[in-house]
């Protein structure tokens, strides 16, 4: 079976990553939650520390451009009309995020997330584990390095395997549009 590409890889420079880590790690971090209401905590499925950047945070523009490029180059052609604020995540030892999708089709909202865009902000040599994977018929491990930006359809299952040592930093932003039909 052939299909459109499952992801698009972009890149931001190392200095940008360092600046994002410096600025966003200074914000208060909290235990991550899940679900449409953002109130569900289940560490066996998601154990991550996060914060959210202000909506107009400067790095959003770069991630938005990469998501737009992905939408066109990969042929997804999703109707995208907005975005969310960047979520900054820190994964330490034993932290992970199990298989999940980033859409909530039964929530009855007026929009659905269409494209998820994640930037790995630090070098994989700084942590062990923490592999980013996408699943569509089989599991694919994304070849991420510092500054890699992966954009993919929010309907695809994905996960971060447990970090064994060190710290893993990411910036994630979601792009939404009218409900899927």
C-alpha cells in the first residue's frame, strides 16, 4: 500500500535551540496532563514535565513555516487556520509518553488538530533513550538530531520512549483547522 509521506523533516540552527531552552526552561514547569480537558494525569502513559510559551513567542514563526512547508511538500493539503502555543517539554530519567494521537475527534470541538510539529532542542548525546517514533502499519523511528523539526499529521500514533539518563528537551506546536469530515 502506498501513501503520502508520514513526516517531513526541517531544521533550525543550534543557537536557536539553545536560546529556546534558556528562555522556556526559565518558565515554571509542571507535571504534564493529557486529554481534551488537560486535566488527566496518568504517569504510566505520560510522565513529562512541561510549560507553555506565550502565544506570540518568536519561535512559533519558524515552526509555523516548517509546518506549512510540510503540508504542501508532503501533499497533505490540510485546511489549517490556526495554531496553539508552543509546549516546551523536558524528559528526564524514566519519563516518557506512550502511544497516542493529538486529535480528539469525539470532543465535539469546532476544530481538529491537523499537523503536529516537534523540534528536538538538544543533542541526543545528552540523553539516553527518548526515541521519537511514529506508527502507521509499523513503527518508524525518526532520525532526529539537535535542531531537527519533525512535522506529521496529528492523526498518526506517536510516542517518546523512556529516557534512561540525561535530559531531553522539545518544543511542540499544533496546527488546527475545521473538523475532519
